[in-house]
C-alpha cells in the first residue's frame, strides 16, 4: 500500500459551525496539514445534536464552496464533500428526509455518534432504526463508548455489523494518543475484521489534527497490507461513490 491518497470521512473542518475549525484561517491550516499528510478527499462532518443550533445545509455548502475555491487557487489537491456527525436520537430518519441533517457525501451512509455512557441496548436499537429507514449507519469512533470498550466489545461489534452497521475508529487511537490499552484493543478489532474505516475526526492542527498516515503505517505493520488497503482506501472510497462496502 502506498502511503497517500487517503479519504477522511469524519472531519470537523468547516469554520465556525461546531467545536472544530474556529475560523476560515484555521480551516485553511487544517487543509494544508491534511494535504501534507497525503489526504486527498475529506467529508466535512459538523456535529448535528438535539437542542443545539446546528448549521443548516445551505450554510455548510457555502462554506465548502469557499474552501473549495481557495483549494483550487492554491493548487492543493483535496476534494471536499458534505456530511454530518449526527448524535443519534429517535426520529433521525425524519431529520435526513427533511435535509436537516446530511448523509456522507450524499450517499446512503450516515455517520452516527452515540454518547460515551449510552448502554448497549440503546446503541443496538439506534442501529436498527437507521437500517430500517433505508440507511447504513457508520458508527463514529466506537472505541469511545463504554458499552463497546469492554470485554464484551468484540461480540457486540459483531452483532452491530450483522445488523447492518459499519464501524469507524479514529486514527489517533491507533497512534496511542488515548493510551496503550485503547491502541491494543483497536488493533485487535482491526485484525479481527471488526473495523471498516479509519478517519481523523480532525478538530484542529495540534489537538486532534487532520493526520492519518502514521496510523496507516502502524496498521500495515501490525495487521497486514490487505487490511490496511481496505480500511484506509477501498471502504472510504466506496462511501464517496455510494457503493456497498463488501467485507
């Protein structure tokens, strides 16, 4: 696997809409960082949470157009797409149908977040609701959920996958930012075929940066080139192309 050409399907790069890039200049710095790290495609995924003033689709599209123009002017080879990281709540399908929340790159994939303390039954029922509505949930940073980061985690991931979910972990977790035990757990999941996508969940250039290449090197070394190719290239490309991810 050649390092480069990465697709980042989870990134908080749109300025001033959530806890990611605070302004347009910070967003530009994040884009430069991403390009230097070999990222060629980014799905901007601002938070969409109940009770929050979420940026509407029109505003987000205008911000993407502004950044896209700057990328072209500066000959930075990154393609931008729109999505949301949607905190699960009942009626999520209504939000999507009303375009109050966005799928990933206008596909049938939905980047879905849960709260760290949500119990497994709630996560499971959320996945079922999204699947029954005709979408494919991509569960964001599963390593953060207490109900998954436990001794039953692998079995529960298997069940969620069987229900129709896809599993995303953060690159920083593979790099060991959250500690040795989380890194070991995530790599074990990857080796077992329980992870579909690695993304940056980028929020800035220092804390939670838009970097993915170092984690790809670790996965290639520890889990093999075929697995690395799948979770860093093939699967995220399938999302951009609105194609089924094959396991």
